[in-house]
């Protein structure tokens, strides 16, 4: 049975925790002058255990706290739970838990008085802390931004083929005035959090948030695969519809989006000096922005360019393609031809 994109994402995330914890432990052992032994593989298991707790237990439970308190709370909980498991394991077979113990008859109290025990706890604290911070940093900045900055991938502009989808909240100004700034921000944050499953399922990358607008990108291959670039907009709408009552109860409104998707040659480069970012530019970005503005005039939920449709292959089995419209775009030698798209089957 094939794994879903969401399952693959979770497995990759657990693997990141395990590999990072093992690498950090290896560095600590190297500096301590210790030789690597088979029981040091336990540090990899500690990383895996940390990832499991983060992904399936902690979830969004710490989101209301400031980031330093989030990290502190997660690190303390991981180590408390880990120590509890060690204590239980000690009660059943201490020699399997503490390799430095020799002989029988050593009590738990005596273990607390041993220097290697405190060294072990210190290493656990350091390894789990650095691992959690590293993974959270990668998620906050984004893998492309993090590795692109560290490795200098985009110091010079690069041209490549990408699909770009931009979504804009309908009636955002009126909603913001009615809700007020703080409530409207919670409204947006809740909406964006509901997009996560659809984003993972359709293999999309979140390029950036621009107020109430969200820009997603794919490589040409990933976006065209299973028509991911078309499905994303409708999957997000379905996900929001599942929570429409929660939106009505808390905010008195349900978000609705318009979207436009286009693909082709995109220029990617690192911009800025004091504050750096990796940004996309070029003809595709300009055209998709103009297409989004046309959605309201045409009363369409999703517009797609004819140029991209030709590269996606046959979409008629699940989508209804509307008549072609011609959109003049400032700065282009030729106009963009677009179609409205509706989905009849997910």
C-alpha cells in the first residue's frame, strides 16, 4: 500500500529528529574523547522518541506561549518523560540502562550519587534541546531558505521551471474592520493552520504569506503530478468547509478564497543584506498576480493559464475547464490566456 504524502512527511520529520540527535551525540562523544559503542545508538532512539512526542503529543499545545517558553516546555517534558522510562527500565534491569554499572546490588539512590548519571542527564538535555531548536528553526524559516542561505545556493540568481499559485481572502478589508485587528489575526491564523493537511497532501511549498494572501509553489514535476496545483485550492476549501461551524461560532464568518495558478520560468535569488530572504521574480509572478485580480471580475474561484493547462495533460476527468479569457499583462509582449476551473471529483 502506497504511503500518503502526509505520512511520508511525518516519517521524514521523525527521521530528521533521529539523525540530528545521533549527529549531535556523536560530536559530544568526539569532544569527550570517548569511543563509539553499540549502546550509543540509544541517542538515535532518543531523537526518534523526541520526534514522536513533538509530532503526536505536543502538537499545537504550546502555540499560545512565547517561542522561548515553547522550546523550554518541550525540552523539559521530553527529558522528564525520558527519565521516567529510564527509571522504569532500571527497575526491570539496570544493567541494560546504565552501561557503566558494574556488578549487582546498586540501588536507584546510589545511581543518583554517581557522576556518570548526571553526565548522562546533561547530554540528554543538550541533545534534545539542540535537536528541537534545529528542527523548529528549519520549519519556521523553511528548508529552501535555510539551506539556500547556509550553502549559498541563491547568491546568484537562478532560473528554473516552477508552478505558482496565489490565494487571496475575499472581503478581507470588511472582515478586518468588523472583527478588529487582534481577532482578525486569530481568524487568519486559524485559517492558515487548517491549510496544512492540504499543503502536505498536494506536495506544495509555502513561499510566503502577504497579509491575507498566501503564495504556494511547486517544481513543475511535483505540481503537475496528480494535478496537485489544481487540487490544492479545492482541498483547502473543503478543509475550511469541514470547520465552517467553528468559524461561525468564534468569528461569525467563514473564509472564502480566490486563487490563480500559472507556471513557467521563474528567477529565484537571495535578496536583501541586513534582512535576507529568498524570493521569486519574473514573468510568471507578474502574470499570476494580474490573474488573481481578474478572478473577482470573472467571479471565478480559480483561474489557470492556458500555458500551464497544456503542460498538465488531460484534466477533464476531474475538472471542468471554462471558456478561454484573454488577459493583457503590463510588461508582457503577449497577453495571458486563462480559464476558470471547477472540480467535479476529488
